[in-house]
């Protein structure tokens, strides 16, 4: 179950937020080759963030997934930064990504673990 969290210091209205949630869900499912029903997305707008001492538009992303391929993180970073840049208008150098590969036994769902 991939979990993708976007934190940004930008304001996102409710309608745009819902549209971005849906777009991001499909994007992450396709990017990782995972069934979309298992993908979880969260967006936290108006998060107090500062990068390099400047409060310009900034994004912090977390991607957690079972079996996240470490040899693809550079490719994933490029594609995620491109997607975030396009959707939120944030330059790539203002986006940080935290990748986490999770063992199936350390991820619970539906009263079980994977």
C-alpha cells in the first residue's frame, strides 16, 4: 500500500484539493505499478514550511511503500518533482522527497498486515 503525503506552505482551495488528490492517486499508482485501490494520498496545505530561510512556495513529500525499489529513487524523484511542479507550480529545487521502503509485516490494513 503506497502512502504519498504532500505538505506545502501554499493555500489550496477545497475543490482544487479534491482534484489534486484524485490526480495524485492515479499518478502514484501508475508510477509504482500498484493497484490504485491500495494507494493512499494526503495533502496538507498551509503547512508552516521554510526552505533555505525563504518562505516561497515549498513542498515536502513522503512516499512510503512496500517494496519501494531503491534503484529507482532517482527516476521517481525526477517524475514526482515534475508532477508536483506542474500541479502546484513549485520549482524542483523547492521540493524535498522522503522515500521509505516498508516491510509488509510493518504495514497494517484491514485488521492484518501485508
